[in-house]
C-alpha cells in the first residue's frame, strides 16, 4: 500500500464535530495500511472573518500582511485535526506550508508553487505519523515570506504534495459526492460521473463546473496524479479524474482503444452565469483591426473567455466581433476600447451582462458526428435562442439569455441521455458537427 | 535616538479599535525618531477560545499541536497591527517568533528562550520598517518545531528581543498605569511607583504583584534592559524598572550612593491569596528529618514558597515545620507526605487554604532599623494576627487569615507613608529588625 494524500475543505472541518469526523476517516485510511498525508483548509468561515477584520483596520491591507493573517486559519484547523487524530490513538504531526516545503514565488495572495521539498513530511510519515499540512500557503523562495496560493489553493497544495511524494492518489474531500453530469441544483436528474479524463475535467472546470478548479486539474495532469473527488460526509465513492479509466471501470473493460458509448461521448453539461458579453459593432474587415482590439484588452490585463467573429457582410465591408469576460471586468473592457476607438474605428460597443454560457464537454464528440446538431436541436426544442457559438476539440459552448439557462441545461442533459434514470442509447445521425 | 521595543498585551489589541489605537501610538514613537520593534499578544480572548476548541476535539491535546494552535492567535494580531500601521502611511512588517529568531528549548507550552538571532528584524528596521513580532512563541533549536513560552511569554519575548537588539528601553504597555505601591483595587490610596529597582520588582513579582512576571524581570536584570511599564489607554508615564534611577528621578538627583528617604526604603506592599499553608506537626528535632520532608515534596515536583521552622520545645524534642504553596498543589503535597509518613515520623498534617500572604518590599529596609517592628505594629493596631513570618534582605512576608488581607494591606500601606495624599516623613525607631 502506498501513500495517499487527502484534502479536506473548510466545510468539512467547520466545527469540532466536523474535525472529529474527518479524524475518523483519516485514521481509517491509515488502518487500511496507507501512509497518509492530509491537507486541510481553514475552518468554515474563518477566512471570511479574518478578511472582515483586515477591512476594519485598513482600507487596502498589504499583500504580505494579508497572507500572514489568513494563514492563521489553516494553522488552527491543522493543529485541531492533529489533536483529534491523536485522541483516537494514532500519531499525527501538523506542518505549516513552509515546514512542508511548499516553495512559491513572491506574488502575495495568489502565489504560484515553484517547488515542493517535502523532506519533513516524508520523515514524519516514515516514522509512522499521519502528517497534517496547511493548505493554501507556502513560503517565498527569495524573501522567505509567508505566501498564499489564492483561490482553490488547498486543492493545489494537495496535488502538488501528492506529486512530490509520488502518492498513489490525491483524494479531494468536499461537500458534494463528486463531479456530476450537470449542476444537481439545476438538473435534479444529474448523475455522478465515475471516471473522467483530465482533459474533459479541464474543459468542465473552465466552463463553469466548480467542484475542481482548472489550476489543480492542470497540475494533476502534468504530473499524472489521479484525483478522487468525494464527499467527506458519506462513505460513497466519488469521481476519479485520471489519464486512464481505473481497472474496474466499464470504459477500461471494454478495451483501451475503443470508447464506450455511454461514457465517453459526453462527460457533462456545464453552465456559467458569471460572464458578460461585449460586442464591437462595425469593425472594418481588414487585416490588423482585430489585433488592435485585443491588444487594447490585453494591455488592460483582462481575461477573455469566448471570442467570436462572423464573416462580414459583403455589402458593407464591416464585421462584428464579440467576446465574453467576467462581469466585474466589463467596465474596464468598455473603458479600454473607448479609449482606443479613434484608432480602431468601430461603430459602436454593446455590453450585455444578462447572458449564460452553456457548454457540452466530452472527448467522444471528436469521433461522433452529429453532436453539434443534436445539441442545437435540443436547445431549439426548448425554445432557447443561441447568441454565440464557440467550439474546441472536446467542447461546444453557446451563449444564451441568462433567463434560459436552467431549461436549456436540463434539455441538453436529457437529450444526451445523461439523466440518471435513462438507460436509452443515444444515436446521432446527420452530417457531423 | 536608539531602538525601542514596545510590547502590547491582549487587552490593548482586543478589537479593531484597539489595534488602530496601538498603531497610532507605535507611529508616534517612530515619528519621534526611534527605530521601533513591537511585540504583540493575541487579541483579547483568542487564546482562551482556541484552548476551548482544543478541549472539544481532544481530552489531552498534545503539547506540540497545542503550540501550533495557540500561535495562530499572535499571527492574527500582528498582521492586523502591521496593516493598521501601513494604513497610517508608515512601513511595517510582521514576523513570527521563528522568523524573528526566537530560539527555544523543546519543552512545549512552557519553552525557555535559549538564543535570539534577530537578523531579519534588524534588517527590517534598518530598511525603515516598523517590525511587528509575535510574542509568546519561538522555534525549538533541535526539531524546528513551533513552541510557546507559557505564562507571561510575550513580556519575555519583548525583553529578550530588547536585549538581543541592544534596545534603549523595553516598553510594556498594559491596561494599568504602571506598578503601584499596593493593589489599587484594595488600597484606594495606592500610588504609582515612578522608579523601582530590578531587585525590588523581583520581590514584588514573587510576592503577588501581577503587573510584571518574575521571569521577565529576571531576564531584564540579567541583560540590564530598562523596562517602562505603562498604560496603552493613556499618555501617562508609567513605572521605570531598571538598575539605576533615571536622570530626572529624585533618587538620582539626590546622589547615587545615598538613597532618598521617600523612595528607597519601601517600594510597596504586595499580597497574595492564591496559596495554602501546610504544617507538619511533631517532627522529631534531629538532623535529616526536614530533609526527608522536602525530598518527598521535591519528588512530587511541588513549588514551595515560604518555609518556616521554629525552635522546638525542649521538653518534647519535637518541632513543627510549615510551608506555603499554590492552593491547587495542596492535595498533592498532603498525598506525598502521607505516603512517606512511616519514614518521616510526624504526628499530624494540618492544611489551611484560608490564608493570605502580605509582603513589604524595599531595598531600603536593609539599612533602616525598625522596619520589621513598624510593620508588625501596623498589623497589630489593625487587629491582624500573624501566623508565619519569613524574611529576605529586602522583603518581610507574613501569613495572616485571608479575611484580614484588605485591612492589613491598607494599614501597612498607611503606616509606611505610601498613601498618595500623605507627604509625611516616616521615622522608625527601635532596635532594627
């Protein structure tokens, strides 16, 4: 039996009761013969409370001090978890990010891991201890200052440690049962996915699925660390995210080369209502115009998502360019473009934040014709109008009205046979997408 | 202008308002041209809350993990203080005990400082920053584990840093105006002491005065670091604790060799109701008997305070030995002695926890005859009976009934001219003590 890294989020360790429940689960893994390293987030609302306190003493808290402050949160939860494990008769030691060898760059509040030197963790587990590591934090390589990894940082800590310790698996414990074929709050018939490839998971994560962040999946893919996302509240198996399906999975049994119909065509439907759409109307359709627009946006350090340009109307020689980006960056985008208007020479700007993005993700669509048509038919039958379309090798995304998002996601989920009761085979005809 | 170390306790930084008030005071010192290092405790009740949490997850939390947990408290207050200072337009950086170079032994929960290597603090202040350091914590020399210094630890951190940085003064900010000639809650006419020697302060601290702990004063005396105890809520000067009176002090003006009457005879009256008295009755008055008693108590790791033996009654060849110790160690003392009773051979044990200890402290009493007599007369006039007497070079302590403590302290305070309105000179007659 090898080494397992387990990560528990803030909702799993929200109070003393939760910490004791987590301790039991950790001890179970140890009893099963694993070496166990646990990565833990701050308890429940601790981080928010600390942020509020910072707001009370300073209008613009410095990054370095904010990191010093916030890292107190994991220090509390990790020490309590170590105590709770010891109370169950097992040896445990807690370590800060710095003690665990999580070396980062110096960008406070959103540092990136540049190396992991887990010598103390290795010694601790080799001595028979369960090692508890503070998630979300590290120490900067040059200044030896405390840093935090930003959003999703604890998941990334867990995967990075798993890679550095050559772990069998990185288990991410959360408050849901795994990754679903759609958001269960929207689609009551959404099904838990047993296995999903890194690639499909990356597309889901960037299309609005919130269970795992893109950054953590990308890290796992690079070092080929299998992730098992599961609930800390139930004993159920969750979702495996890895390069190959596990031994017991149908996709594996049915042969490596072929892909099973049911599993591989479509992994799931994701949606995202956090973006806004900007349309630049009446752009001269000649070389260099689009470049000017996106240079202006890049200089303003804006993160664009979808970018769509249609063919121009021959009669006018003008075209429209649309893109989406996070709503809270909308104003900056408009300002940046208006400033360069004389140079770019467009007719008008249209801004719309009442939109939703709906994405269908699955490596299987590469080799299955008709997926796109089937997707659009499903939306049409539900009376949903499509405003933008953008595709990748394994994803189709459309922009619709925000009000249409729930019926649209349900319709697509049903149409692709993803509903949990449905066992029907889905056959696609037509000319491919 | 040199470097100043300021220490603020938990009550001074209990909330955002308190932190901002402290920030202003720190900035003032910086504006006056000092290099400033600030040692800060955890906010208000944080430590107690964390201890409660630990109790919820483990009946006997491990020392290592308890230290990891508790040190989160200072991490929060120090980061917030650094932010608040920066919000006032001054540069500040916070440092953990480990980052500040506070090296300790490995005794968790009550580690002792064995070295201070403040390289990062020195660089930080030399770069123009105000350095904020977490009190109460350090890192163990051998295992590099986080440790805490136990009771009064933050004061000790401040004095140790002041010594290592060769500071001009260590300012201890607290919620009282300084060290008083008696506890102001008991003696309304108690007077703030302007200056007190290390020796007298040590005696007061071990006699029940709670403003400064013995350990911190001892450290300051060893490295000759002047301490200025003062209130963080007022702008008043507090009490200087140092080897020599400051330049502006009357004791200084009146000549180094001589001691001023008013100041030096008596520093103050301390009282302590936290102890119990044990009397071993009918001990054979022959060599080795007392040794057996105190060996038994030492083996039980009990901390005795006063120890008194009177001459034996010639007729019986038996004597009585009394000692005092903290009330919560009383049961252990009785058990330890009962176990060795056959060997020691005493008649009976008497236990009494309704006692008070009243101590008169002052280096002046060494050269002033009649202090003891005057002390006992004051008690007698107040109708207070004396049960035990013990003296050192600069202290007289008596044990009385606990009910008598307040009138006794007031009577002594008045008798030695310590009352604030009184300017009368006190003359002692008699044969000296």
